[in-house]
C-alpha cells in the first residue's frame, strides 16, 4: 500500500514537471506556438470587418446590390466560407464576423453591367482585400471611408441580332470572312517573321475591310452608340518590332462599329493572330432598325461586353 502511495506521488511529480516543461519558455508547446506553422494557422483565423459602397458610372449610389463575400479561412485548401448580403439604400454594406487570410468581394444587380477593375479605377469585384500571409493586415476597416465598387447602369436596350462568328486560317496576303450578306469582311495580313529581332519580335501588319460598309474603332467597353462620322473603308493595324517586347504581340483584339451600306449599324469583335500560321475570328451584333445607332442589348442574352 505504501509502495503504491509513493508511486502515485512520484507519478504526480513527473506529470507536473512535464506540464511545467511544456509551458516553459523553451518548451515544445511554446516552440510550436512561436513557429511559422502556428502563425500560418493563426492567420486563417484573422477576424474580418469590411465596409464597402457600390456606385454607378455617374457616382450615384446603387441600392439593393447583391454582395458575395468569400473568405479564405481554410488552411488545408478547398472552399472557404461564403456569405451573401445586400447593400442598403445608400449602396453601403458591412461584413463582420467572418475570419480568414483574405477576402474576395463581388457585386451584381440586374440592369447593370459588371465593371473590370483597373489600376486606380474600382470595379465590380476584387480579391485579396484583407490580409497577406506573414504581413500585417493590409486593410483597416473604416465605416466613414468604405471601399468603393462600381457597376455600369444599362441604357436603352435594343433587340439586336447576331452576326455569326467565324474563325478561319489567315495565310499571308489575306482572306475573306463571310458572315452572311451583307456582313462580309476582308482581312489582309503581312509579316516579316523571318526577320526577327533579338527579343523575338518582328514587324507585321493587318488590314480589315468592310465589303459593304465602313468601320470605326470602338475604344470604350460600355460605348454602345455608334458615331455618326469618322468611318473608313479599311482599318489598318500595325505591329512593328520597334514597339519592344513589353508592348508587341503576335495577336490583336479590336472592337469596331460598322456602318453598313443599307443603313444598318453594328459592332464587331475581331481577333487576329499573325501569319504565316495565323487565324482570324470576327463576330458581333447589328441593329435591324435602319438608321438606329443604338447597339446596346441585354448582357444576359449576348456575349458582349
């Protein structure tokens, strides 16, 4: 009995010593708690408070916007936590009570186009809006200075008809692209692929001709009104080697307004890869109402913008 009592005493002392060791400054528990692995796990439990506001292209608040928030809170990969909420009458929304390493936001509303974010210009979505692993929190919540998101309000919708798209090979010299009468285009292209610069670039050029119409460059994503003037029979695109590797490309994408000879207007998207192993794709929409320059349609029913 006495031996058993002594055993219990020594066992208790050993357990106490182990506990003290584990929680000592240099013990394995403290060592783990200070390790990069532990910090990594802790980052995924970062509390998130986020404030945003949705406006349109005129700077006016957009109420009742659907806001989808996605938190990266799974350190083992896989899907994180999602939350869906709505902006209030002033376009404001608040996200609180979530945790994670990073936060992604997307806003949407029927009757509005989503806007691609650009440097210095807010858009309709954004990722990595909260923290970065191993660094301090990069976003400091402030209800008085919410993060701005934008949507583009639709204008007058027209029942446009599709100009069927086609992709065909583009040999040196050119090719005719037939999309149905009167929607014919001739694409010509030339390249000096055998005279490459040291950075691999070379001079090439292409021309796009509307067989029964005229073209003008469409530069803005949400510009849906064809201009009255400025059209030309042939649009020329030069891609000289002198542009340098950072600007030069062996493919181009352009958008054009088209004024057809019968009085109809359209908009097309052109995708060209340089010959001799090139290709060309043209597709778009036209307004069957003679003389109408409005080329805006329901974004849920076509591919543009």
